[in-house]
């Protein structure tokens, strides 16, 4: 278990919890318990797949509610990051407010894939909530701080 924890950069207790919740060793009666790498990989893939939440095209995942929600319509903003995604698409961020808990929520998309979603109407209209930014989105970026007059 220690070797698995070291390789995956997790705590040994995490691997022990995986074992309790279904990770099968080569021989349950051996000491120490030995696991096949392929078994660990399959277990983690299944675990990850079980926690995925499939969103409808007009939903954004709310981390507080732990479900996909349709944001309040008056809070929706489509942000054009001007970052290239693929050959001829730009990265867009759709932001809004969760109608249940009022948490800020967001979803990534691209100029190519937005045409297949309900967000396309807002994007094509270029509504007043369409924001075009060319500065990096990370709070830690010094150029952003300097461009806003902060030092």
C-alpha cells in the first residue's frame, strides 16, 4: 500500500480506504497486501466514472449543490478569453449564479461548440453581458495586477 501511495502521491490511509471500498489485492490473506497495477488502474477509472455528473447542454455544475443547474438568466455572462483552442476556435467561459444557493458557477466551451448549445443565442446577439478579455485569468499573474494599478 505504501508503494501505491508513493507512486500516486496520496496518503497510505487513502489506499487503505480504497481497499475497504473494493480495491482487490492479489491475495487477501498475504501480508503485506499486494495489488496489481492494472487492478489499481481499473479501480480508479471505475471510481472516477461513478462520480462524474453528465450535464445537459444548458447546465453548469454547481460545486455546492453537487448537481448541474441552469443559471439565473440575468446573471449569465459569456467571456471570450481570446485563447486559441484547437486550430480555429477560441476559449469561452460561461459564468452565472446558481438559482438554488447563489454560488458563482462557470463552464468552459469554445466558439466552435457553442453553436450547438442554447448559449449560442446570447453569444450571436453579442448581448451586453458578452465580455472580451485579453489579460490572463489567474489572480497570481503580475501583469494583471499591474494593468489594474495594483502593486
